[in-house]
C-alpha cells in the first residue's frame, strides 16, 4: 500500500461516515477482534480493522474503492465482538452506500447487481420474486449459467413460483422507491455542484 | 392455556424457497396455541439488498408493514425469518434516532401512530411457551436421531440490540430440540455465517462457508442439521451439492427447519410439514426415529 500522509485525510468523509452510521470511529484501537471473527476476510482486499483505520485516516478513495465494502455480508460478528461497541457492520454498510452513490463498484460487481435485481422485483410487485430475481441477475451480470443446475429440482418441488405474488399496495411500494430515487438524484446534483469547489486531497 | 395472538409476517420466501418453513411454522403455532394473524397486504422488507443500498429506504419498506399491522390493532409482529426480523427490527431501532423517522416518513408518507415491536417465532416459542410446555405436546419423541443446531448470524446478534438468547452461544434450538427428544450435538459453528444472500452473486462464497458447517456436522456424526433461517437452509440444503463440489466431498445431510421436526414430534400430519420440499432426502433419517443405535444399524 502507498504510504499515507497523516493529517491530510478527508475530514469531511470521516464526519459523514460518523453521522450516517451514528458510530464514533475514533474509538477503534485496532484490537483486530472484528477481523478475527470475520467470515468474509478471505474475499477482502482490506480487512475490517484495516478499513476502520483507513476511515479514521480519512482515506475516502481507498475505502470506497475497496472490494471489501461490497463483500461484507453484514453477519454482525464484528459488531457483536467490538470491545468499544462500535457497530462495525453498520459503518461498512454506510461506506457501501457512499461507494454506490459515488458510482464505484463497476457494472460487473455481482453483489451490486444482485441487490439491484432483487429490489427491482420488489419495486414491481411489492414482494420479491425469486425466479424473476435470478433471471434479472443472470441477464445483468452476464452469468447465464450460474446456479442453473439448481433450477430443475427447485422448479419440480414448486419452490420457485413462475409468477410473482403481486400485492394490492404495490403502487404505494413503488412510490417509496420513486421518492427515494428522486432524493438520490437531488443529492447527486448538490454534490456535483459542490465538487466544483476545490476539495481536500486523499493522500 | 390462553391463546396468544400476534400479527404475522411470513416473508416472501415463505411462498417460494422456504414454503416448508411457513407451512410447518403455521401448523406448530396452531398446536402450541399461538394465533397468527397475517398482516394484510404486507410487502417485502427489502431484505439484505435494501439495507445494502440505504438504511432509510430499508426502514421505509419495513415501516409500511408496521403501518399495515396497525389495521389489526396488534403491536407485536412475529416472523419466522431472521432476515425479515433483523431488517424490520433495525427499522424500529433506527426510527428512535433523531431525525430518522422523519426521513422514513418522507418516503412512506404514512407516519406510524403506535409503538411496535417485532420478534422471531422462535423467541415466542422459547420464552412465552417454554421448552417444558413444548415437551408436553410431544406424541412421538424423536429419539434415535442426532442433530446439530445451526442458528445463523442474524437472529440474536448483537445481543444488546436483539435481546434474545445468547449472542455467542445461543441455546434456543438446542433446548427445543432436546425437548422433543432429539440428541443434540455440540456444534462449534452454530452461529458462524453461511454466506447469506451472497450465494446468488457468487456461489463459491456460500460453498466455501457452508461447506465447512456440513463437514463439521458430518464429522460429529450428525444425522441432520436443524435451522431457523431460510437463507441458512437454502445454502445448506439447496446448495449442498455446490459445497460438495467445491470441497470434493459427498455429504448427504438433511437440513430441517426446527418447526418441521417439532411438528413430527407433535404428530402433526406430514403433509402440513412439507418434508417433501427438502432437497436432500430426509427419508433415511426419518426412518431412524424411535430406534436405538443398534436397531438402526441392523
């Protein structure tokens, strides 16, 4: 990893993470309990405790461009075991939200594509639809053959209904999504206007 | 015994991949005098994807369900699914934080008018019914089968928030399965993550994680695994072949919902327990019920 110049971190990033997660990241003293219990470390570029340190140092780009923020499955082992009662999983979730808003993660980030596909079925029907989700995911992630071997037995056992269950209040649910998207757009617009001002560095 | 009435949130998978959980859960609750009133026209809680996208959006999806439950005049929702539980539990918790409820209301446009709570069906059975009472309903003790209880991550972690059982060594399933006569084995991975919803995005992740549970259970001599979570069940049962392929193993371990085994012990009609929906065939294990180890060998 490139050396990090202390004192030149993005303090606005630290503030934002703390505000959104309602956690005090300064309290982390690097005991490493979170990482010791993390089942997903094998798939991370930075471990949980390294991410906490990077956040403390205001390393916005390093955190938000990490693979780890996408791979966390929010099992909350870290949260349960943190001696300083930091909800680490919530902090990482908030970083994932920020990475998403910043447009990081790429088109072929399967975790991202999965979340989008799932929520699309909820937006349409009011409930999630497993078969619809699979179809959307395969199409968007360009992984037509993933999990295909599971389909015959699941269909045969009637565990994957072909048609979605649509609720009566689906327009109300769609309204929630619509207003959320509008808020996101507004926020994005405000941000791009902000970005025109000179910002602090990341190193 | 007085009947206990709750608003019931079945969760989306209850009509699909975990249909056997919803069915057996309803049958067991009926037997135990827990009255379930389905929330009218409930919606998906957003599950893992919603909280991964935004906490306010996630809470808003849950809040609509609480608003729907207000029509029933019931303030406690119970749900069999730990993912539904966790998401909607967090929704209530976050809405206690300053300014959060207002942000949720902007999305739902339906502010809640009552105080709500949500807990798992498992918690109600353990705390309100108790294992001692459960034992009184047993007609056929499930003696002769060894099980490992697998809790998954979400139901009781972290303890200060979920306030149920122990967040490092939960015992709810151990106690209930012992109450219906199973031999319960100590399972060191009882709360280690199976990979959850990551399986759709990348099934090597779930294979790698759940494959360990299957191997340890197998090594301990378990006849079956018992779970309380649709995601755990899916990863252990539906994806068992993937885990076997990943590790080069050939384990065939049936993975039951705890309500299916309780129903069996209660003598509930098998069709209501939907045992035929399990992917790994449970018949060889079910044949062992009531037999001693020697009899089973013969």
